[in-house]
C-alpha cells in the first residue's frame, strides 16, 4: 500500500515551480518557521539552504516532466504540523522573504487540512509520524 502524501501543490504553484526551475535549475522548498519570513513556503535553488538533522523531508512535488521539488520543514515545527496534509498554493502579492517567486509579484502560501484517521494511522504504522 502506498503511504498518503504529506504535501502537494496546486496547479498554479506547480506552474510557477516549472518556470523557476527553468531559470534557476533544481529547486527545494523549506517551510519557514516564522521570524522575518512569516510561515511561508520558501523556494530556493537546491543546496542554497543547508539542511541537517533538524529538518524533516515531507515529500517531493512532481513537476510532471520527470523532475521533482523536495519539501522540508524543521523537526520542531513538524511536531506541530504532523497531523496535517499541506498544500502549497500560489497567490498574488509579494512575500516578505527571499523566495525565488517574489520578483514575479506572487508568493507561495501554505494551506493545510487535518489528516484523516486512516491517513494518520497509515503514516504512524509506517513510522513516519
């Protein structure tokens, strides 16, 4: 049985990620934990943000062309969000961070919903939560 997805993206967000990948190469997303970036999904060229044991890999966003974008979050923040499914969306406006989409006049936005009992149980039984 396939595990439930932890993270997804809207068509608009995937389209922007394809555009950004064409300009910047491989990408990564890190869910910001606050401070000056608020709590926005931040898109960087792959490797620009150093990851470590404090980061949790939530999953990969399939760009539909054989490429994908990994999505990360700090372990401390994950403890608050582990009961949720996250969807990255794209909305008009400029974010307050250094995410690659900012010059386009748009920003990534995180939407969430609680995991269903079945989703959570499947992830729990797999040792993921």
